[in-house]
């Protein structure tokens, strides 16, 4: 009798323990807020040292979390977003060559599994706000068919911050959707604030029995339409009387909106009691369009190059991760990381180890949380043989062959309108070391591969190709090995049937 009682008690205890472990496991799935800034440069946030455009709210979260200072993205929008959501390199998705232009009937392949789909499998509810840019020519490619329960935002690559129309060459139309329905009544509402309002509402109304995945892909700080590219509100603009350059000042206003957005999203999480179990990831999609590139005035200084180049200014991304779940927060990480790592990293944090050979992304969760060496040794920066451009980083070295725009955007571009030039130069020297006398001429990537030690020389001043032919050869062999696995680009020519004129001047799916 006593024995039986013991067994019963033992069983009850066992069941209780198993339940408890299960509940804990379930409760440990963190909410994930993935904030993507569009076209934000290395030198556009004050946590990288610039005092020209203060970003106090972004900085506070960055400093409480882990700042990712050795983190690579791809040089333009569509490749970066496709890699971010699939965990694969653009060359393995066919998205490595150029962005998706709005009348082209293609998109991210339907066979790919996307981050929200993975997370939904673990019981998450996934929502998206903002820019898609991965295909909308037919409904099957829309975010609402690809794992997101809702989408409030736009489908093309950019839009007007106030009237929400997008212009591409001679085509022009409205591009704001709420769950695929056209939104006509929000003209005059500033896009950054509008998207933030929606994020705050979503968080406040979130049913906490399920973890939340929110993909907040801002329009900021991309340029709007060509006829009025830089747009901010008076409230944001007036914070920057010290910036004398009109373009850079407008741009600073756009950043201020983004900074306020991060603050409001954070407070919404605190109010909802979700901040203890949430990860906020903040990342740019590519380097900044500096010095008037794309009609914009972002900045990557002292890094070299701009958006759409494979110099560090084009691909070393501004990013951080904030979470109370990080074991060793409050640090600057030099762990090598790539944008494709988020899929396995976030799934790992949510309790699922992905073991899929197709993925190029590497699970960084343990090393991001605990510090220690990065499991990643190499980053393919891109292969685009239609344009003859190749770059790869392995360990401390980076090989670059070929260049965009015939070398026109291969320089170093200090921020416009800065009051203290000496401070800018001082900061640059801290990061780059002293600038050698012969530099620009020593590397001609159109003729032959250049080699940089980007650990010692992140500003890519000194081409080591002649000194270290064996390293060039080693990296070249790696590039060739990856080159053999490249998928043909998915890009197809524009289709006149995609013109928004045919749909009441609204960008719309045009194929079934
Ligand atoms: C816009 O229209 C939607 C749908 O009819 C409505 O719910 C919303 O309140 C409107 N917003 C504004 C600012 O008028
Ligand atoms: C979050 O964690 C802190 C510290 O452990 C605790 O004081 C607070 O009550 C927690 N808040 C919620 C909403 O769980
Ligand atoms: C990469 O492969 C393509 C063929 O797929 C070839 O044309 C090109 O020369 C290769 N590039 C390098 C650097 O090996």
C-alpha cells in the first residue's frame, strides 16, 4: 500500500516536472521585433561616434545590448531582404543582380521558406509593417501569403513619405496597403510615424498566449520620389539648425523620426509587459547612399564607398541586438556575422536548431549572447557576374574584384555640413589609422583583384594584393568554389502590363 502511494506520488511529481519544463520551454520563446532601417549608413547613428546627428534612443538600446560592428549586409535592398528572410545568400536565391523594379514580373522564389513561416511553426504570430520589395506581380508573392498574418505598408522599393505614391521613371502610382487593400485616406500622414503607430497598436493588442514576431521595415531613411527626395516633418527638421547642408539636414530629420520610432516601439513593449521576454534587432539593409547617391545624403565615413558597392561602406551594416535575454549584454561585438545569420540565430533563440544544408546563415545565438569567438569564418559579399563584381571576406582579409559604376563611387565621403572638420578627421584616424599618401591609385579592381586587411584597415586604404599573392590565391579559390554554386539571376525585363496606369494609378498585382 505504502509502495503504491510512493509510486503515485512519484508519478505525480514526474508529470508536474515535465509540465513545468514544457511550460518554461514554451514561455522562453521570445517576442522578436525586427526593425530594418532602409539605406542607413555607418556614420548616421551616434553610437558609432558621430555627434552630427544624435540618435539618443537608438543609442540607449544599442548600449544596453550588443552592438554588431563586424556585421555584413548586402549592397542593395532586394538581395538584403531576401537573405534576411530566408537565411541564404542572394547568389543562392537568384537575387544577387540588382533590385526588383516594380514592373518586373518576378520575386523571391516561392519554394523558399521564410522567417515568419519558420516562426509560425513554433507558435508565433507574425505581422509585417512597411517595405516588402520581394515581388507583388501576382498575389502568391505578397507578404500576406508568405507567413505574415497582416501587412500594413508598401510593395515597391520606396515611396513618398506623405502621399505614399511611388515613381519609377515614367510610372507612378499609390503604394500603401492594409492587408492587401489599397489605403487612400492617409495622405499627409508621415510614413515613419504611421508605421510606428501601427507597430504600437499591434504590440498593445497582442494576445500574449502566443509569442509575437513583428517585422518593421521602415521607409526611413530611403529617398522618396526623385522630384522630392528628402522628406521630413517640421518637428524633426527643427532639431538640426547646426547642419548647414540642406540635404544632410533634411536627412537628419528623417533619422530623428526613426530614432523616435525605436523609442515608441520600446515603450509599447514595456507598457505591454513584454520587454522581459523580447529581442529587438535593429539593422540597416545596406550601406548608406552618401554624397547625393540616389538623391540622398546618408554617410558611411570613414568607411569607403556607398550603397551598391562592395566596399565596406556599402556592406558593413549598422546593427545591434537588444534583449534582457542576452547573457553578456553591454558590449561591442567584433564577431563576424552576415545578414543571412538571423534566420538560424533567431530560431535558435526560440528553441529550434535548424539543420538545413541549404542555409548559408550560421546560428550565432550562443556567441552573440555569451560573447566568445564567432562560428563564422567567411562572408560572401556578393557575386554578380552580369556586372563582373565579386567580393569575399575570409578571416581578416577581403578580396574585391570588379567595381560598380566604373569606379565613380569608390571614394571616401565625409559628411556634409559638419561644423567641426577636425573632429571628423580625428574620428576617422581612430578607426582607420593614419591615412597613407598613395591610396586611391594603388587599387584598380577593374583590372585585377585588390586585397585588404579589413581588421587592421577597415577603411580599405592599403591594397595588399602585390605583397600577399598567396592570400589572393587562397581567397580567389574560395570565390571560384562559391561561383560554381551561383543560381542564375531571377531578374526579368519590365512588363508594360504592370503599369499602375492600368489600375487607377495604384501599384497592383497584374498576373494570376
Ligand atoms: C482610413 O480608412 C480606414 C478604413 O475605412 C479607417 O478605418 C481609418 O480610420 C481611416 N483613417 C483615417 C485617418 O481617416
Ligand atoms: C521583468 O523582470 C524584472 C527583473 O527580473 C522584474 O522585476 C519585473 O517584474 C519583470 N516584469 C514582468 C512584466 O515580468
Ligand atoms: C564565375 O562563373 C561564371 C560562369 O558561371 C564565369 O563566367 C565567370 O568567369 C566565373 N568567375 C570567376 C571569377 O571565376
